[in-house]
C-alpha cells in the first residue's frame, strides 16, 4: 500500500479496543456453549481475522467451516446475495455460531440464517464484529455484537475496500 493511501485512513476502533472487545465476546461464547456440539461458520472473506481471534480463545471443542457470499460492489450493497460456496459440514443437529464481519442492511445474514435453518440445525446464533446504525432492510437477531457504529464505510481487521486494507490491525474509515 502506498504511504499516501494509508494516511487517508482515520482510526475508528483501535487495535487495543478490538482486542478487549474480542476477549469479552469470547468469554460470553465460552459461557454459553459449554457442552454443546459447536460448529463455527465464518463468513468469508471479511470475518477471517475476527474469527481467527475468537476461535483461539474458545475453551469448548468446536469444528470450523466457511461460507462465501458476495453482495458488495465498491462501497454499495447490492440487492442480490450470491452464494459462492457453502459449508461442507453436515449441519443437521449442530449448534451453529455464524461469525460475520458487519451487520449492515441485514440481507446477508438473513440469507445465511434462512439457508442454515432449512438444513435443520439444532441452534443458530450470530456473532458480528460491527453493527452499523443503518435502516435494516431485513431485521434478524444478532446474539453477540462487538461494536455499534454510525453508517460509515470501514476497512481493516479483515474488512476491505475493493480487496484492499484487510491487513490493517485497526478499523478505520476511508
Ligand atoms: P448487509 O447484507 O447489507 O448486512 O451487508 C453485509 C456485508 O457487506 C458484510 O458482510 C460486509 O462484507 C459488507 N460490508 C458492509 N459494510 C461494509 C463496510 O463498511 N466495509 C466493508 N465491508 C462492508
Ligand atoms: Mg461479509
């Protein structure tokens, strides 16, 4: 990344704040998932950094799978959610925890939840790093939330703008 591009990014949530909040979320998850058949599903690609930080703090046994969907083009959410690849695990009877980066319009999480519910999971919860204060087009319950922010386009800590900035250790606004 060019130095000039990096300078344009304003820090919104620092590395330390993220660490503290991830630790709190992991504690809640550990408390809620004792003796459960936990399957963690990370929504690619944005949630990988968040998910890898969460799972390294889990005390309970779990398995891990991934879903890849696409909805964003540039800085805009499109109306079509495209399922690029689904889980490989048989989710029936599993206690599923979806790990997602951002809850914005709600369309992506609604889509994923509906898809998994049809496959007869035993329980289904969602953990999102950031909830944006936007008008939700599809309201769906979120069980664990890292941060609530205004409607701003953010990058870093796994989040990208057209494929860039995922490696920043903090969350910034372009
Ligand atoms: P939703 O379907 O509108 O809730 O959109 C959620 C998806 O859009 C998230 O999974 C992100 O991948 C992406 N997204 C939404 N806002 C941002 C942002 O500010 N930065 C990067 N990606 C975003
Ligand atoms: Mg996403």
